[in-house]
C-alpha cells in the first residue's frame, strides 16, 4: 500500500489496515483520524508519539493478540501473519536450538508467573539466543519498570508493522 492510498481510505478500511500493528482502539482511532500523513516516516513518528501515552490497561489489552515467544499465533488474520514473520528466527531445529527453545519456554512460564502476562519482545531481527537474554534480564525488573519496557517493545513492533504495510 502507498501512503496516499492510506490517506484517502475510508475510516473503517484504514482502521482495519493498522489495527494488526497494535490492537489498541484509541491508538488505531487516532492514527486514522490524524490523516493525512506526508510520508511513512511522519505516520510512524506520530504513531510512536501516540504509543508513548498507552496505559497499562491498553498494553495488557494489546498483549492478548500476541503469542508467547516461540509459539505460533493461533489466528489466521493479518496480525497472525505478521507475528509468524517476526518470530521466524526464534524456531530452529535440533541440538542447541532445541535447548534454546526449552529455555525460552521455561522463561516464558517464569515471566507469566512473575508478571501475570505474556512476555513480549520485538523478535524481528533478533536471534533466539538474544531473545532468551532479553527474557532473563527482564525477569529481574520490578513490575512498574517491566510494564514500561513492555510498552516500548509493543511500540517497536507497531512501528515495524506499520513500515511493513507500506514497504
């Protein structure tokens, strides 16, 4: 899609296009309402500024659309396809990859027990070992800090997905 197309779409169609980037209704509504955008960079910058205002409840709501790291998204829509692409470097086969997968699964369980939500990290561009390192570091955070880190990771994912829509 081109930014000019997005700028001229009907509101419902535009919302449907950006919702898989971050399933936060207030963010989707604002991204759509604040059109037109001069270019993709302007759109992403504005979307990122909006993401800085996400509440803890909005972050928690958006996490419902994200699978555990190393697991396949249960859906079959645009968000699921994006998630599969983003996590493509996490799954491996055999040997060390199997050990990493087990350690990530154990880390996911520890994270969920500690924070009561799924561990979210921008997986795109990161190896399974890097993701495990992030997971282990973040388990040491206090809940307030970790919520802010999670918000930042969700914003990074949203920005990458927005760029992908126009790439």
